[in-house]
C-alpha cells in the first residue's frame, strides 16, 4: 500500500517558500475578509454573532441561495476534485459518473429530513438535542460519540489528504502543512459562528468553481489534448498501454468496470454517513428559512453533480493520454501507483499543460476545498460540545454568553484535536484510499437509527442505543473476516481492497435497521408522541425577557421590531420567534401573538406587554397543552415542501442509480460522437453549478447586499467628511 510510506514526495512542482506563503497568505486574507463582513452584518443588518442562536443556527434566517452555496461548499471536498481525477486515472470514465451519483441523493435525503425536523423540532440547534429529548442521557451519549467520530474522522482525513498533497508537490513537511491548514480557519469561525461559515462557504464556492472551469477548459483546449475529439483519439491511441483489468476490453472508455462500480457503492455508503451523521448539515437546515431548506439543498445536490463528473473525466483521461510523454512531470520515470493514490494525477497534469500559474491556482483550489470542510466541521463540533455536552452535563444553567464562550473554546480545541488525529493517521500509514474504504464502516451505523428517530414512532430507547453499537461491530467483523477469507491475512493492504470494504459497509449500514426493528418488537405497544419534541425551545437568553434591564439580555434578543419588519419585507417568510410552553399562558396573550403569525407566516413576534418568559417547569406541562409555535399556514407550507422533498429524492435515486448508469453497464466502449456529447454535458454542468451557487445567491441576497453597501457608503462618507474638516 502506498500509504505505508510517510507521504509520497513526487516531483517538486512549487518551491517550499511559495507553499508556505500561499497557505499563510490565503488564511490571513480570508480571515480579514470574513471579519470585515461580520462587522458589516452587525452594524447594518442587525445580525450579531454574539448570541448563541446566531452563532449556532444563524438566527434561522438564511435564504435559498446562501443555503445552496453553503451546502455545496461543505460537500465539495478534495475528493470531488483531486481524487475524482485520480480514480478516473485508475479505473476509467465510469468512476466520475459513479462519484457524481454518489453525491446527490444524500443531499436530497437531508432536505427531506431537514424539513421534517423543522416540522417536529422547530427550535433544535443540533440533531443530538432531538436524540436526548427522545432517548435520554444514554442515547444522547451514544450519538454524541457517533457524531463526534464522524466529524473528527472525516475532517482529519481531509487535512491528512491535503497535507500529503502539499508535501507531494512542494516538499513542505506534512506536519507544517497539517498545522497551517486549519490555523486560519479557527479565527473567523470562532468569531463569526455559522453565519461566518455561510459567507466563507460562498467565497470558497465561487473561487473554487472559477478555478475548476479554468482547469477544465484550459486542459481541453491545450494543443497537446486537442479538444474533446483530440482527447478521445489520444486515449484510444494509448489503449494498449493503459489496459485496465476488470473493465470491458480493458478500456478506459466504458461504463462496464467492476472496480468502478464497487468504488461507487462504497462511496455512496460513506457519503451518506458524512451527510446524515454530520451535525453541520443539520445545522444548515435549522439555520435556513422555512421556505429555503428544500430548494436550497436540492439546488446544491443537482449542482454538485457536475464537479467530479466533468473535472474528473477531463483530467483523469488527459493524464492517461500524456503520462508517458516528455511534458509530464514524472517523465521519463514511471508514474507510480503510490503517486496516483496520493492524488498527484491532477497537479501533475495541471503542471504539464498550464504551467507554474496552474500550480498556484491548484494550490488555491486545494486551500478552498480544505478550509470549507474544516470550518463547517468546527461549528458542528463546537455546537455538540457547548449545547450537548457542556449545557447538559457540566453547567445546565449556562447563560447565552457563557455558551458562546464555550463554543469559541471548542472551536480551538477541535482544531488542535483534528490536527493531532491527522498526524496520527499519517504516521500510522493511512492514505486517502484506505480512509475512503474504512470511513463507511465507522460512520454508517447511526444513520438509520437517527432517521427513524424522526420518522418512526415505534423505535424504542433500547433499540436506538444498541442498534448502532451492534451495527458497528457487525460491519467491522464482516470487513476484517472478508479480508482474511479472501486474502489470507489482515493488513492495511488487504483491508484496502474493494470487496471487504463493500461488504463491511453494507453490514454497518443495514444491520442497525434489523437490530432496531427486532429490539423494538420487545415493546410492541410503545409509540412516541411527536409533540414531546416541542419542549425543545430557543436558548433562554435568546428569548424575550421584558422585566430584565441588563444590556446583555437586550443585545442577545432578536425581538427588535424594525428588524422583523425589514426581514418580512425582504424575505416574505421570517424565521420563527420563541414559542413558550408555559402552562399559564392566557388566551389574551395568544390572541395578541396571533396577528404576527398571519403576517409572518409562523413568526411569533411577541407584542410588548403580553410576552412571557419560558416557564422553568416547561417539561412538566401536560402534553395536550403544548402547541406548535408555527401557524397553520406555515405548517401547511412545510408539509408541502416535505412531500416535494421526498418526490425529488425518489426521482434523483431512480435517475442516478438506475435510469442513467445501468443501461450503460454493458459490453460497450464509447464511440467518438458519444464521448464528445458525454463530456460536453459534463463540462456544461460546471457552468450550471456556477450560476446556481455563485450567481444566484447574489440575486437572492440582493436586498441585504444593498443595505449593507449603503451602510458602508454612509459610514465611509461620514469618515471622509471628518478628515476634510
């Protein structure tokens, strides 16, 4: 296995000094931009990251465009760019399509689960709050461990991959790269919270998509490639030298590839876990507006399809066509399997055809993909540690300000911890290929029990606790036993093979469903009442306290009437206000609140003089007295979006799993016209993605942008006037 060496140092493509300068410079530049944006938000848009609601869920006010951009950015890992090209180089053009189909359905599923969570748990901050409400402390702790493992392992593996890539192309020590990658992200994430990551996600997405289109078109139009037709001719001309065992006729240009479909299935399992078990995706759902969750998530799901498909196909096949020519960096030496597994296919191809400026651009793309992953992971883990660990088990009476401080500390602690884990994986001999095969086994066991928490009344507490634990050990046993049975021993090399990983992933994913049903049958009369979830309320300091005079309470409240009015004008649908579960609420107070429901489609803006702070004994309220905080119109709207979300999910699964790839899994090598049309659509999809997640968010947020710009202009004018005097 390539990863047994401590990284793979290939041909030096960029000097170490340049590598250090780019990593540090990009980190500082992005930090400065985001901190300025946060100041503008606070000064002119009434958005203050000094409250936990803003820090954790961005006041639940993020629109369609920014939601789509943030989800897209969180999902555009290094895999979708660098390793899609590497796996295309290994197995042919089937891999980029299977990779693309393995990215869509998870986001569509998360859209459905997200809107269901809005209906049933409107004021949740993390998915783990839902678990604790239904299954108690033991279930809560089990899922905390599962979520933290998924977040830490996924994020650390990305940092590991990035550090190995940087080491491979620049010679910079991987320890230095591992430390520098998350360093710049810590500051703007700790200060800005989730809304800062939404903004950085947008910037990451825009810059990365521009670079992806630049790489794709520059390589295709290079004279050494000769366009789509020229690429096809060169791949066919070198077919004898590029024979792929397991592919039909050993061709790179066929969808009938055994290894590609195994990799695609493993990728689907792993990616499903990375979405459903990642609190970052749940937070983005909680943070989005009522009408933004489903369209935002589905827009991102469709847009992401073109990234591995287009970029992976063009760069992977181009590398195969030119890797034995003098322009390739490794020539006249052999382009080794170790270098391929280390992800050096893309940087070598970029260096060969675009030159030094291409390598600098590749470095920027690498930085974008890495930091977007790290920032969303930091917020997700800090939310778990502050809300689910600190507030529940260390300081239940923690104020909003205290929770925010703990969140800041958690961001820094998480950065240190994932850096240590990445270093441990590197010294342990892991590379991205092994990690890609192992990740589904460790991350999948909690998927179905978590989904059933929102979808099935009959899942008992014991089932939710035991099913993921038993599922993990089942998947692990299948993985190791299959590796031993097929290859005679258990090593890093044998566990990196496709079939053991595929069987282990299937066990980890599906066994918990069987365990959950079987264990739940021991209590056939059990039925959970969904109204219990309505006991979860907003962070106390975020609710209205009319009798308090402290400045902190006033600053941490979002009940400002001017802000509500402007949000109603700009968005049409406002984020829900606090819903109090106090049993002594009077009919008069409910009548006073009702008009704002009609005007705000579910926003409970409390009329001064009628508001009440939450009852400390809210959990003792009879279930029949608990009312949903959303109006009937808002609930009807959410239920309509829920049906749409499941319809889109079913359509995407049928198209991307069956209707599109399956008819092509036959004895067929692409003809030249078919290949040209195939690749042209893949490249065009990148432009659609750019319009969807880079251009559309500007239109969607045009009013906020204009409002912020006017505020900055007035402030600059006032400052300039003072200077003149």
